[in-house]
């Protein structure tokens, strides 16, 4: 009997084997993970609100009239927290919360009212919105963080430079806003150690005050830096076929492109060129308001841009960008000339973009003769073609023009 019990005990695995088999580790997520997730969702909502509301801003603001500090209010949908709510103690059978139901009753799907924006009247409860106030510079940081200019080159003019304040050490004299508290405190501690003063052993009321020599002020010095220069050509068809809807789409695109290049360069110049059968250089106001009843010779706009580059903007010193905005209609006799002028202008710029504006409610009987179809087989690395038919297509077209991913974040 004793021998049989010994055999049973010997067959039982040691205790540590059970510990290894039965140990279970549960994944634990700290509150910090949730905070990071909420912060990421909040930023995504702001990004989406900015990109969806950009057309409201460009409808009222001048492209180059703002200094970048003017504030804009953008409504952003709030993030609702999950919470428990009390029921109404109705008779419910496994479903249809909030209503009394009977066995065999047919339940129809109720239609909820759409949430109302703050500026829209309605009688339904809507989603919570709050305003985010941002400047143009902050908008640019949100919109253009993941975008880059194609073929960006550091070209500079030898006779152009800017003066910038650069840090140049510390001084014992200066104005209060430039006082470096940390450096000043360190200097006082060093002097206190050298003097053998111990605060713990000091008598009551005895202190070691700051001395003028302890105070450290940040010093700045003006330094000359060469400028990286850019010039942007906006060329637009103003013939009779360019309606106000098409010009609005053009304004939205030009606004985005101008603000983007402005965020990448310290100095930027903008040249506005309009054309019908003839081309002319105009100011911004005329660019978006003037229209004619004449025909269209698109080659004249590109030829005018090339002429201005030769006269004022040497490609060896300037980063040149040209964007042609048109509804695509052109005289057949001018198509060959347009191709020639496109090749000439393309050789002088870092990027040539053709934007075809065709709102959904417009119609052209010459769809097969559109400039986009004529230009597409001759597109090289420096040229890109996009089309815009509605205001919500402006941002995707802008990203496509810069070679960014077609998927819009937010």
C-alpha cells in the first residue's frame, strides 16, 4: 500500500510546473492611451472641418490681402462621451427602447431629423458644434503639413537678402522680456557656492539675493541671409464661357496654391495674367472680376507668362510656378500654338499645372476638343492636369496637383 502511494505522488508534476501553466497575463491599457486617442480624434475632426470649410474662407478673403495673422472661425463638431441614460419605464420586449410595444406589433423605422449647423434653423435636436479660431498661418500649418513642392530648388539672387534676428549668446544688461530666468538662477547658485553660503545653515532672515551680475539677458544680432525666391503665375481664361461658378472654383484653387507656396518661401511674388483672344497682366481684383464676350486663344496666356519670365524672372535665380485655369474651350486653329507655348513655358518652370473648370451644371458641346485632352498626351514630369467640377473637389485637386496621395485625410 505504501509503495502504491509513493508511485502516485511521484507522478504528480512539481508545483512550479503548475505555476507556469496557469499564469495568465491580461493586457492593461492605461488612461494615457485613451487621452492620446481622444486627442488624435480631436485633431482629425479639426482637419476635416478646415478642409470642408475652406471654400467659405476663400469666398470672402483676398488671396494676397491678408498678412497671415487675421483670425477665422471654423465650426468643428464636438466629440460626445459615452454615458448611461435613464429609460422611460415603458413596456419593452427586447427591442425598440423608448416606446410601448405589444406582441405582434409592426415596428416602423423612425426617421431622425438631420443635425442642424449653428447657422441653420430647425426644430430637431442637433449635434454640438464649437468654433475653432485660427489664423491663415495656422491654417497653412494644418493643411500643408504633409505636402511638398515638386522640384524645389534653392535658387537665390545675389543682390537680395533679408535681415533676421539670430541668437548671439547672453549679456548682463538688457530689457526685461529678454531675461533668461534659468540662466540667471544658475549664475546666482554658482556665486552662492563660491561664497560658501548654505541656506540650511543660514540665520533666520538671512538671504542671498540676486546681484546685477547674476542676471542673464538673451542677446540677438541682425544677420543677412540670402532669400529663396519664388514667383507664381496664375493664368486664367476670361472669355464669355467663363461663368461666375467657374471663377469661384478658380479663386478657391488659387487661394490654396498661393497660401501653400507662401508657407514654403520667404519671398514670393504673384503675377496674374488673363486672356481671351489676347493676354494681359492684371492685378488680383481684375483677375477675378473682369470678363469679356470675346473668343479664346489660350496660347496667348502662356506666351505672356513666358515673356514676363524672360523680362523679370530669370529661371536661374527664381523658382517659377505657372497654373493655367480654363474651362477647356479654345479655337481649333490655336491648339497647335498652345502646345508650342506649353513646351516653352514648361522648360522655364518647376511646375506647370493645368486646371480645367467644369461645374456640374455647365455643358459644352466641344468636350472632345477640350485643352485637357489635347495636352494629356504631351504631359511630362513638370506638368500636371486636374479637373474641378464642384467646390468639394478643390482640395483633392490641389493635393493631386502637388503629387500627394489621392486620399484626403481627416
